[in-house]
C-alpha cells in the first residue's frame, strides 16, 4: 500500500504489521479517492500511539492527520494535532525529517489562518531542516506555501521565484503527491500577470484531468470558485460547469464537511450568478480568504443592480475586511477600487507588499510597488491593473521614482531595483 508523504520524513518502525502504518496507508488511499471523512477518521486513529511503534510511526501519522485537518480548514483541531508532534519526538533519534514536515504543515496552517508572515517563517525553517535531512520530497509543499504567500501579499518577484522552483520540483519528479495544487499555484501567478488566457493551459489541464481536479479540490477549498471564474473568463462554460459539478459531487460524498459544502456553494453561486448563494458561501467558508472571495463575487453581482447598491457596498466592505485579515492586501486593494467606483472611499487603505525588507529610501509604498512591477517588464497599463490605479497615475509615480533613485530609464530602474533586492537578500543568505 502507498503511504502518506509525511512518512518519508522519518523511518518507520520496521514492522510489516505495524497498525499505524497500515491505517495511514488506508487513510492516504481514501483521501486520494475523495473519501475525505473516512480518510480523516483513519488518520486520527493512526495518530493514536501504539506500543509497538511509539515515536517512529506515530509522529509522521500525526503530521499526516494534521495536514488533512488543515486541508478541510478545521484549523483549531489541526493546531492541536500539530502540538502533539513535539511530544512524540522526545527520546526519539533522527527527528530532523519529522520536524521539517511538522514545520511545513504549520506554515500551511498559518497561511490558512491568514498569518502570512508566520507561514513564511515556519516554512523557511522547515525547508532548512528538510535540506539537512536530504528530504527533497518535502520541498514542493513548502514552495507552494511560499508561492501562495507571496502572491497573496502582492510580491510578484518572490512568487515567481517559488513557482520556478515548483517547476524544477516537477522536472525532478518530486511533485507526485499533489501535482494539481502545484499547477494551481503556477496558474494563479500567470493569471495575475496576464489574465486567464495567460494561464489557460494550466487551467484546462487541471480541469480535464480527473485525478488532478479531484486532488486540487480536496486540498484547496478556494480552488473550485477560482477555476469557475477563470473558465468563464475564457468563455468556456462547459469547463465551468464541470468544476461546479465536481465540487458538488465531492461535497455530497462527504456530507457534513463544511469546507467542501462551502466550496460547492461558492462555485455553484458563481455559475448561476446567484448573489444570495455567494453570500451564504462567504458565511459558510472556514477559510477567511475564500470567504472574502465569495463576498467579493457577491458584491460584484449586486453592484450591477442599481436597486442593490447599498447591499453591494456592505458586501464588498466585508470582502475588504476579510482580505485584510487574510494577509492579502493586493486582493483588498482590488475591492477598494471597486468601492471607489461606487462612490465609497475607505479611510484605511490596505498596504501593498512589494520587496519585503528592501530599503527603498524615500520611496512610498505605492512607488515601491510600481518600481518592482516595472522592473519585471510590466507596462504602465499593466502596472495600473495590478495596483488598481490609472496608467497616468503610474506614469506620475514613475517620474518621482526616477528622480528619487537617480535613474533615467526603465532599464536603469530595473538594474537599480535588482541591486536593492540583492542587498536585502544578503543578510538572509548569510544567516
């Protein structure tokens, strides 16, 4: 039987009849087949300590159980399960791999909670431990969390860096566990850079592959709605219907799993242009970012109805707050821009995160964001789309950036920004 990936983090007890290993393998098989409730039940049982394999197998089994709880967004239970891992390593040798898997899982948990900084820090430590232990199979999960964290904060260069690493992981055969999720991370970056058409090959590839779409929808509650939105932008209603149908079927097979039910409701509400279903999905989502996304979708539909303007504003305000609480300033700014078009101005403006930790001197946050995007080859119009400002405003900021950084062209700005980024990275590399 195939074992959960967490078991690569630590050698098993060596007993072919080990009950922990057997139950974990059954759990992995059930999860891969979409039987999520049964998979979680088996994983929980496997994580209970058995005398014949205390520490050696129970630790990885506990990480696996924690990972499943994160995926269905039972975040309090996931945190409680992860807290057990440290106890299980007491008196056990060679635990670097187990600690690495635990840290990466904790990073995934923090991202789901909306604590992006903690997610990045935890995963960073996990990567270090995994590399020390030679467990490169753990790196794709880490790179996915890092890519999604950077993308959520609007840090395009860092997100691109980790997506490139995911591509390398795939080429090296390390992404056999969750290839759908890795493809989705890449698709999101490409979509942000150039719209759904730019990510069409990833989007179509995920949806038309039975195993990829199942694996992605079981791992990421927000993916179903994102795919429906993207396929409708591509003008392919049949693909959108397939995603909604898959999400609905998964929820029906796992009755009582709130994350799956919310995901199905969200995807269905988008497909039917049904704002009430979308608001209900926003309230049902356990994932704060997914909830904010549902409110944004509902608010956009309501804003097209003149008699629903007040409800549209109220719903979009909930979306802004949800994104802000999820460490997603770029998404929050997009909704603020929509509110502005409705005549509403918020006193609190979500902070855009560009080059994290970069000393940009006298540049404002918006100027730093413009400088970063321009340095990656974006036109003024494209920068405006990313920051939800006009191309003329971008040009205005660019003139001030040239003056402050003492450069005369976009080429010189790119070189200067690269030096700034390298200087910011040196202390981290030295550590």
